[in-house]
C-alpha cells in the first residue's frame, strides 16, 4: 500500500528564494506532522494538523515558515526568503489519529546555497 | 520542556554481540516512549514503544523497558546482525496532567550503529 510521500526529494535553493515542500499523507489519516532534521541531529517538531486545522505551530522557527493543509489531506510547507540555516531534511508524518503511530515519509533534503 | 538524551555514538559491534543504547528523558507529564530506526536510504520506522511505567516494548529481537524511577528507556538486543546497521532514535510523546496527547514527538540526537560480519 502507499505510504507517506514527499516531493521533491531534493531541493537546492539560492539564499533568498522561496520554496514549497509537499506531503501526501496516507489516505484517511487525520493527523499530520512536520519535523525538521538538521544533519547529525534528531528530528524536531515544527507543526501539527488535525484534518485541515493547524492545532500547533509552536515549532516553526520564524515567520518565514508557513504550513497549510486546506482540504485535510495534502500539506505544503512553505519557506520564504530561505537562509543557509534552513538547510535540513524536512520530514512529514501522518497517523490515523492522535496519539496513534506516526508513519514517516522519506523526507525532502533542502540545501540553501 | 521535554527532552531526550541518547548515548553518544557511533557504536560499532561484531555480529552476534550484545547491544545496549542508553536513553534518558525529561518530561513534564506522563510520556509514552519510543524507539525509531532509520535504515540506510529509508524513512523513519517505529521499532517499539511503551506507554506506561514498567512496560516492555519488543520487536525484531530488540527490547526496551520503561523505567520511571530512572527516567530511562534503554534499547537492548542480545545478538545483533549486520542487517541491524542503522540510526536509532529514542523519542517521547508527552501527555499532560489530563493524560491526553496529540502525539507530538520529541527525539534524541540519534545513535549510529554499525555491525560488522
């Protein structure tokens, strides 16, 4: 069966560019999470959706980061005016509900030059 | 706030050796505890979990016991295989005083395990 998919898998951006990262969760999964994983570190929570509602965005590092899930399925993480410190792997995870098991996507590796 | 501390790696073992990866945590509520594994080129996968004190999670020969008194959740395996080579992450999902949680995970920094034949 289809798991969580993310696109693109790799993204190179010049400093100052805007990027959009997409997450397709497992069909029917209500909960969706975004995490940021810096090189050699564990993932860090960014934001959480229950259906289309963004219930927690406490982990977003600045107002340059914005996430949406308008129809309660696909989610997009947008980073405006990218900086070098934004370079990381961005992971998406979904679950049937909270606090059930989260299934992770393969991640998008963002490199900001 | 919540935090997870894992033993520093990398860890290198010979096949059939005994494995321990230490994990301790700090949480304000009553956390559930997890071990996730990331095999080369693959996404994070749940390895095992425990939701309350003294629970033992187990899977694929790996075990970890939720020790509230020592705030620990050490991962063990009696005999590792080359195929166990991966990065292992300890994580927690806290529950507030009311006992509920939406599942937000707090991860440790990860431990790289390499098993040689």
